[in-house]
């Protein structure tokens, strides 16, 4: 090669591409786990916010609100006592509702209704969410205050 010519040889380009490919192959599983965990936490917060919104609406309007947790279709539906004001939240594909406990016991029903009353209280409900990679997260409502919180899903239901 002449000293005045500049550039890369084909061998140098192939080596750089090989290194980039190896780095991507090693880091992809870590990145996908992080994305699944983020999606799980986001879904948990969305369900928590749905519960909070239902409680606030029940107290403000002095009318009961219902949140229907549909395990079969993987969605939540918010309505009033008369079935009006239908709002739906569809869970993302990589997160699913694994179990729902109403009043401390699991029911075999695919659809469970959680009531939020005008005095601010609600039914006791625990929703266990599972991401595609197996991570768990639990959304729990407090029956006295009507509030809800998110807990790690490793605790036994």
C-alpha cells in the first residue's frame, strides 16, 4: 500500500462488524429483561391509577364505581353502578393478569368486579401480574381507605 492512500481494509471492517455483533448478542438478553420489567411496572401503575381514579370518582360523584378485572381478555373496565361511563384499559401483550384474589380468596371466575363506594372504601382485591419473562408484581387495594399500592410479587398470595 502506498502511504498516501487512506481508508480501511476489508479485513478491518469485517473485524469491527464481528465485534459489534458479539456485543449485541451478549447485551440483548439484558436489554430485553429490562424492557419487560419496565413494562410490568408501568402496567402495575396503570392498574393502580385506575383504582385511584375509581375511588376519586366514587367519592366526588357520591355514587359507586365498579372496576371489572377481566382475566380472559386481559383488560380492566371502569363503570358506574348503572354500567355507564365505560372506560377500558387493555393490558400490553407482554404482561398478563396471573391471579386475582377478591376478599382474600381466589375465585375461578374469569371476570371479577371490584366496588368502590361513595365513602371512599372498596372491596379487598389483589391482582398478581406476570411479565413474559416470569417477573411478578402485585397490586393490592386497602378496603378501609380505598387506596391501593404496588408490592413485589414474590410474596405468597
